[in-house]
């Protein structure tokens, strides 16, 4: 069944704005605070819809972003511990799934052929998946890991599913010169969710998740989405550049 979801990135996880979210089939909770949980419970009860949680939810990593494949043992283990805490909370709240960024974003180190590290990563993902269903989201600018084949490898090893982030994919396809449409097609059998917003290298620095873009590649990927059934289409714009939000909402409503 096709479901249309909304990420709370659209309100930047501002609990005071939670009731302003449009109606949806599914809600995806982002980076709130622990003190927000009671209000979130009330919101979810009132809406009566399923929900997922984007790790780390109400926890925070040692660094700003998760680092599951960094060569720094302290930072990597912090990411693992934080993810596990978040997954336990997600299960307790009744989340249908969690979103896990993998691998580390903006990583230049060669790590993929480090068998000990890779096995550690898979073990961690399997442990999370044993708590609550894990959806792996593609990140951006990991020099050693960015192809569809890389993700298929991890999905098979960890027995998880894929969340394709359109914005991250647009950035990576330009940096590493691969076909974004082919990336989606190769991962089609593993994909259960799309994060929909626009990004390019310049825009991403000015507006974290732009709702819309004028590039031909972006429009091409949006057209491909119409071919998918039994997936969740989750819009994930940020609230720092809302001018073209109506265009994203119109597309989403028409899926």
C-alpha cells in the first residue's frame, strides 16, 4: 500500500508547532527533546496514524552527525550506543520503524575493505533491527561507499530495507558521476521509503532541505516515483526556505 508521510523536519522538530502538521498517512519524528515526548504521545494519539522515528530522536551524538564508519573508535562507539538508546525508545513508543543514516557522511577515509569494521557495522545494524525495523538511508559524500551496489551489499548482509533520500542522492550523483535514476532502479526491490526534497551542493549550504528545485535531474527522479507502489513517500523539507513548499505539497498530494 502506498502511504504519504510527513517528516517533522518541516517544523524543525518544534514541539509547539506539532499540531500545525498537515494530515498524512504516516508521520516521521525527527530530532526532538526528551521533554517533548508527552506532547508527541498526545499528538500521535490524536492523529491515530502510524509513525517512524529518525535516529537519534531525543538523544544526541558526540559529533553533530552519526559516524557509524569513522575510524575513530570512541566516536563510532558513541554513535552505536546512541542509536541503541534511540531504538529502545522508539520501540517503547510503538514506532513502526527507525531511519538509520549509513555510512558516515562526508567521509574521505578508506574503510569499506576493513573487514573488522564492516562486520562491526553489520552486527550493530542487526542488533538495531532486532529491536525495531531499520530502514537504511543513503547519506552523501562518503568517498568509499556511495553506489547502489554498496547499499545492496549492506541491505543483504543486515536484512534491512532502504530509504532513498532524494536530496542526498542528487548531491552524490553529481560528485561521483553516476546516474541517480539507475541508483533508484537497482535498489527498487529493497526500497520501502523515499525522502523527498531538493538538494544540490550550493543549495544545501544555504537551505538545509529545500522543498523544490528547478533541475531536470530532480524532475526526472520525481517522475520515477510514480512507478512505485507499496512504499512510503515522506516529504522532508526544512523550514528555513519555505517559498516553494506549495510545489512539493502539490506533487506529494498527487502521488
